[in-house]
C-alpha cells in the first residue's frame, strides 16, 4: 500500500512530521469505523488520512506542507 511522510506547519507554527496513508489506498475492512463520508465536509486542501504512527484518523492540510513529501510502499 502507498504511504506518505510529510512535514507541515501546525496552527501554532510548530513543524510536525506525519507518516500516513490516504483512506482510498487502504484495503477495505482494515480500518475501524470507515469515516470516508467525512471527507466531503473538509475545506479545500484538507484530507482525512490514517496516521500510521498513532493508529488513528487525522486531517492533513496539504496547503501547509514544508519541504518534500516522501512516498513509499508499506504494509498496514
């Protein structure tokens, strides 16, 4: 499955790095309580993702990315 590692600026100005998978890239039945419908209510540039390190849903803001986004293959 495709996964990503990206750094972004939080509202506080702090930089955080997240390793995540896009919901559409994760095989069905793997995640708890599918929240795919929630994606339609997000603002432009925001995407619901699965944080691979924290094991939970997060919203990723593509507009605040700092540096390059690393794409790689992983198993969930």
